[in-house]
């Protein structure tokens, strides 16, 4: 009945001149909502409002919200798990090349999506099925890194720790939402490779050539128009909030500057009581280091 009703509503929307949505349209919109607000925000009504259609269009493609969530998890497996799985059978790569190919999945972000990976990890806190899928993905990815380090000649605990440091530091990179310009990140890639593998780093020119070969970086008319549009929008974009960045990192901040007479600690140490007007000189007692004689200073009298 629900399917028949949805078919009727879908036909009505087409008759009203509205754009007919595909299953991929719903998934694409739901992914954005998932990445921005978490799985709790993925609601049929909210998606329909965002797409400016009725609920019937949704039920034309999905049996319900559970069916949509299953599609989102499948999309995560395709984009964020598939590229790593493709490396499993690569026998044509050396150990160092395997490691660099693994890291390239992270760095290139094509099709790997860091926001989607973090959103699914957060989803796993409320879903045992999703949590198990994330754990399986982590184990598989780390097994690829461990195999590369084993083939490099690292044995036992050292191979394990290098695997953990390589994997955990990247997850932390995403977890704190750290951002830096891509040219800067690419500049650091050889240093990361050198530190994590203990092997000579790939030269910057090779990395730059691989980066330039990506579809979004090629000198095509579409890319140039996109870059020009970004250039025009730059003056209307808010600047980066460094104060908020520091707060997100939870860095300690020093207290504001304070004059000595305004400090309760300083006044207590100098035996000064509360005075109504801080600008008026205070009567205080000065104790000599060698004498118990007290010297009294009175306002208005010369020293």
C-alpha cells in the first residue's frame, strides 16, 4: 500500500512540474545531513523539506528510514573502505610503495571522505551494527599497514607500534578537525613518510605531480570557472577565527594583565587593606630586613 501510494505521489509531483528525484539524490542529501548533524538528524521529513518535495518521493525509492540508513552505510563502505580493500592484492608494490599508496587514500580524499568517516564513527556509538563495521574496517586498514611494516623489516613490537602511530595519528587529525592548505599538507607528506617508515622520503616533485594529476586540479575550463567563482566569493567569506581554533584545542590562556595594587595577593602580602579610591596613596608599613623598626608613610608628606 505504501509503495502504491508513493508511486501516486511521485507521479503527481512529476505532473506538477517538479524535478523527479533519484535514489542517489536522497542518499547525497542524507550524507550531508549525516556529516553535519549526525545520524539523529537524518529524518525523512527534514530531508523532504531540504529537497522541497513530499514524503512520497522518498518512499518511492526506500522502504523506510532504516532502508536509507543501510544505504548510507553501504556508501561509506564504497567510498571509505573500497580504496583500502583495492590495495590488499597489490603484489606489484614494494613495502614502502604499499605504505605510500595507503597514505595516498587519505591525502587525496578521492573518494575517501574524512567527514563521512568521522560521522560513521560517531554513529557507531548508538548502533552496535555500525560499531562492528567500523571496528572491522579499522582492523583491516591496520592489517595493511602492519604487513607493509613487516615487509620493511620491522619485527614484533616495533612493527606494531609504527602501525598504531601511523593509523592513530591520522584518525586524530580528523577527530580534531585540523585543517591546513593542501600545498602545505603535501609539503609535509615526505616528512611524515620519513618519520613513520624510517625510510628515505619521496621527493616533493613526485608528490606535486601526483597531486596535479587529480581531476579537480587539471587545467580544464570547468576547474578554472570553479576557481574563479571561489576567488569572487573570497571577499564575502568570513575570516578564520583563530580564537575559536585555540578554544577547540583547549589551550590554556594566561590571565589578563593586572596592576599590582589591584591584586589581592599583592595587597595582602604588603599589609594593605581595602581602600575606596585606588588612585589615592595608601598608608602602609615597611619592615626592614635587619630591624623591627616600622616606617610609616603618610599621604601628602615628602619621602
